[in-house]
């Protein structure tokens, strides 16, 4: 069994747009979220319940956590 890769977080910025364009973009993002969850949701939930799951690799909201950013 190959080692599990660390999760990747992707972010992007969009320029200011008209309200209608924002609605269309939000709809597209919701469809993308649904497609990703349908494709990977079961694997995500299974990995969460895996006893080998390492909580040390979880993202943190600790303000004292040093980040590479």
C-alpha cells in the first residue's frame, strides 16, 4: 500500500464582477463541489475512519501554528 499523500488546498482569486456573473460563478462552484464530493466523498469518509489516519497532518486553526506562508 502506498503512503497517503497530504491533502492539497487550492485557492484562487477572481476579479470584481457583476452580480449576475457572481451568481453564475457560485452555481458553477456548487456544481464542482457536488461532483468532487460524489467522486471522492466515500474515500474521504473512509480515510477519516481509518485507524492509520494521522491527526498530526490535519490543518490547524491554531494562531500559534507556524506556517510557510
